[in-house]
C-alpha cells in the first residue's frame, strides 16, 4: 500500500469509525426498542472498538517503520510520516475511549430508556 495513503488512513480512521458508530447506534435505537434486543447496538460498538484498535496497531507499525528518532530540524517525508503516525496513534486511542464511553449507556440502560 502507498505509505501516504496508509498515513491518511490511520489519521482518519478513528474519527470516521466513531461517526459511523454514533450514527448507526442512533439509527438502530428505535429498532432495539421495538424488538427489545440490543444485540445490534452491541455489535456496532464491538466493530467500532475493533476498528479503532486495528488503526492504533497499524499506526504503531508505521511509526516503527519511520524510526523513533525525532529530528525536529529536518523537513521532508520522514518527519511528516512520523508526525502523522503519532497523530494516528493518538487519534485512534482517543476515539477508542469515546467509543467505549458511548457504549456505556447501551450496557447500563434498557432498550427503550
């Protein structure tokens, strides 16, 4: 895969996964209330957690490929790649926390609450 594309994917995956899971849970809430089953909501949250974790792992792998030396003086593809890999790692971890926090009401509340 093209390295630039991979960097953009890891940066954008966390926010996009959260947005999609937020919308899917919102859209599935009436269905869960009607059928008194939150299985679909659990599956959406589980898929979002898996995607955020996978993005974080891939960010870590990309960071290892670029090396861990921080050359703040230089410019070019390697420092930009390191910065984007770190950004992907931070965003993946941050949105993983948001997805987990979003799943707490699904666990604690009933289907129609």
